[in-house]
C-alpha cells in the first residue's frame, strides 16, 4: 500500500504541475480527490446528497457532512465554489475540499456553475446566487443551520464568493437577503484585476459594459461580512496584490478582515493544502476553520 500511495502521489504532483499525459486527459483536482480518499481524507466524512439540481440552467450541487452528523443537527454551513479560471472545474472534482471542511464540523455545499465560453459574466455569479437560495431553503434537512452560512472558494471561486458577499445585487436578484452570509474565506482569489490583461479574464469579463462591477474591490464597505483573504508569495496566477489591495480597502472602510500570505506556496498549493496528503504545505484548513467558527455562530 505504501508503494501504491507513492505512485499515486507522483501522478498527482505531475498532474497538478501541468505535466505529462495525465494532465491533458484527467482533471488534476479529481486526481487529488482520489488520492485524498485513499490516504484517509474520506474517513469520517459523508456525501449525503449528490448532483442535486438547483436554479434554471441545469446546475447541480453536492452536500457533505461529518459521518457522525445527523439531520437533527444545526451545524454551521459552508458553500464552497471551485476554481478553474471561469472555464473549467466541476463540483465532483473538489470532493477533497468538501470532505476536509465536513470533518471540521461544517455542512458543506459544493455547487457547479456555468462557464466560459458558453456564458460570460455575470452568469456564473447568478448561478452562485441560486446555490445560496437553494442552501437557505434546503440545508436544514441535512443538519445545517441556515442562520449560520459562510462562503468560501478558490481562485475564480473565491472571486465569486467575495463578490456575492460584497455586492448585494446578485443575492437580491435571487430573492436572498444579502445578510445571509456571516463570514467569507477567499483562497487565492481575484478581487482587483482591472484592466483585464489575461485571456481568461478578458474572455470572462470584458464583454460586460461596466467593468468595475466585475471587481469585488469596488464594493468594499464597512458592513461587509467578516473576511479572511488567503494568498501566497509564489502565486503568479492570481497575484497577492489582489488580497493585499482588498484587505487594505476593507480596513480603510472599517470592515472586519484578516489576510494571510503563505510564504513559499503557489496558486495550486493553497487549495491542495486542504487535502490530507498535502496538508503539511500550510495550515490553510486550520486557519480557515478557525476564522469560520469564530464568525458562524450556531443558532440558539
């Protein structure tokens, strides 16, 4: 078994680095989820709802919780949006994230959303708002507390999580009170990236007539939900200035915000650190859980 784990680890490292034939044919996060499962990440977590439909565009979501949880619980809820540059990624590939947070005591919702080139901004944000509406209306049946909902995500998913929390128009359009979100953890997110300089940001955002609306930093405000913005020194995909600039603006406005800049980690390694085999890369899960539990108070 030890030899098998070493081989699997090598495959995932190559895939996550964008090397080899595996990376061209298989989702690196899905490989990571498989490795997480065989190294013990799946022990103690349960997928209690899979591919549940929501919204009006064929979206689906998964729900994770601790294996010992019951439907009678009122556990804090975390909605986690995956990354992928608005062009790729799937909820099922991020089982490692769902399991990790479920074992920390959260009921975790991992939604899909539409992607470029089929759609452009704001379709994927609208899909995310629909996922929040579904969570509000349904999470109690899975043991989650609809009064203690937090948002998180990685990369493009962090952009969505933070934008939803800061700009109330999207939740309001979905019939959701923007006050529903009690805390946000953004992992390696894009928050201040206009003018658009990369193909992915141009393809996803440039067609929108008001580019400032695509930028979470535009909507920094004193009464924003508490935010933890995580970045890393070696991130050349979504550079640390995104978190640095938004943190500074939120502090200027008087909002509750923390920032952590992990030294030596790159863009992918931040989310990889949620998985069991790569948890030693940095205390991403520990820091995220601490912050979320501090601000997601269970209902009395």
